[in-house]
C-alpha cells in the first residue's frame, strides 16, 4: 500500500529460542510417566491491509509482535491388562502461559488520513496475556477377541488473564476465548466381523462425539454479543470390507451425523465492525460409499 506520509518500505526481524526439557520414568513395563517444560514463540509480522505506519496495531500501526508460550505438562501412558483385558490409557494435564496472543480483529476506528477506513478489514493484533489449563484422556480396551471399545475426553479452561488492549484508538476487552469448548468427548466401538478369510476382512465402527457450548468471538463478553453456539452430539458409523473376495479392492459404507443434528461449528464475528455475525452450519446427515484398489 503506497500511502503518502507513511513508512512504505518496512522490515523487521523477529528472533526467539524454542526449547524443551523433560524427565521420563518407567514405573513398570506397563506404565510410563513423564514431565515436560517447554517454551516457544510464533513470529510477528505486518498487516498488509493496514496503512504502513511503523508501529504496532495497539499504537495505530500495521505491525504485530511475536507470540510466546511457556507450558508445563505431566502425563502417563499405560499398556497392559485391566480387568484381565488388554487396555491402553494415555493421560496428560498441562498449563500454558501465553504472552502477546495473536488474534484476528476487525477494528472500527475513525478513518485514517487520506480517507483510509479500517472498518472492513482484518488485522492481527496482540492481546497481552492468556492462560490455558487442560486435561486430555484417551483409553481403549479389547473387550473380546473381536470387540474393542474406547473413549476420548478433553477438558480445556482458557481465559484471557489480561484481555485489555487498544487498536487504532479504540479500546477492546477480550473474553471469553473463542472456539474453545470446555468439554469435548467421544465414545466408540469397533467390531471385527467373523467371515471366511477367503472373503477378506470386515469391520464395523460406531462413534458418538460431543462438545460443550462455545463462543466464536474473542470479544463476546463486551462488544460482540450474540456469538454463543450451543453444544451438540453427533453419531457416525462406518462399515469396512478389505481385500474383497481376496482381491486388491476394498470398500466402505459410511454415515455421518446419523441423527441429523442441527448444529454450528464456528462463525465470523463482524458485529463490532459491520453490525452482523455469521455462524457456520455443520454438516447434515450424510451417507457415502468408497472403493479403493491397492497396486
């Protein structure tokens, strides 16, 4: 953008060190534990859609700073027998500290000199601080020789510990953290269907997935209300037939969202700049067939 009175040639160097330190301990042949401490960064840059004033967006310019993340993680992995059945369990807990959080915003300031108005463009800005705590669990058990069950669960507690900033002369208050449901889970089962080996191998997989309500705007608690999405649950199934009749062909029949749940998966928050928000609709009930050939 060649604008009189601004720095039309810009360059910036962003440097940082990413590192990880960990300890691992095998409690037994079945149980493995670990602890890790990490630090990393994401490079900053320039907002090409903003006027090239040589300062950060918080000072009315087109730059944004690097984002830095420090975190700790504790975890365990188990593979052995539970209730006499083969079982796998992976568990991790973590906490993150994020500084200068990079987030996309659609600012609505007074027009810049020369008639430039930022009300309809997106810029990357830095939000001072965010903290994230969470737990992740994966487990599966071979109940019988042909039936396996499993679950996945994730808990996420994300919060802008300092969400106050100013973009192009306008104060912003960030929170809650967008696109972050507190609870996400799925339960599944797979069945190996007994058939004559000359027919190939057949299997059936069924899954139920769910997640909590969430917001699709990082400023839902202040200037962009009406961006809350409801929780939802989905049921998916898939039938696989590998090496059909001893050939190199394999096929599958699948169904997604079998209960035809009406739900939203995210959105575009433009309420502060253009006066409207748009939520993205999730896929409806869908059926399909696939056929593959292995050379």
